[in-house]
């Protein structure tokens, strides 16, 4: 069965790049350029959520969405990988309960290795 990644990234070019990288690696993807409701994430069968911290035009930033999702649905074990160019991104990721964090810009091979390690 194909693994399914939810990508939440407000930059259209970066979201398309993520989609291309993951689909070439045989992952199914769903892409949002604004933050979906935490309930949506909970109801789906994603194997991983990859999201940016800064989500311009969204109701939530990525770290807020992560915190709400992890707090409201503790039984859902879908891992969250936060990504950002923010200098304090790793601190924000830790505070919101993200399972992992990666800086932008990123190395594609390291990203794919991390994604593979995190899959449920």
C-alpha cells in the first residue's frame, strides 16, 4: 500500500517541489497551501504530515496547527515534520509537539531519509 503524505506549505513553488520529490519516491501526496482544520487531518489516514511553520493567509501557523492537532487528538499517531527557515524553528517545533524538524533550505536526500524514518 502506498504511503500518503500531507504537505502543508503556503509557497506554491515549494509545495510543488515537495510534491514532485515525494511522488518520485513513490509516496502519494495531498497538498494544502493554507492550513486545514485539525479535524480534517485527524479523519484522514495520512502516514506523515510535512508542514511549514509560517503559513501566510492561514488561520493557523504550522506550529499552532501542530499543537492543536497533537493536543486535541492524542490517539492519532500521525507524525508531524515541521520545516522552516525561521531561526527558532527547532524551538517552535519542540514546543508544539512536532515529531521532527528540518531547516529550509533542505537537502533532498536528507529529507527523504527523514521522511522514511518517520513513516507510520
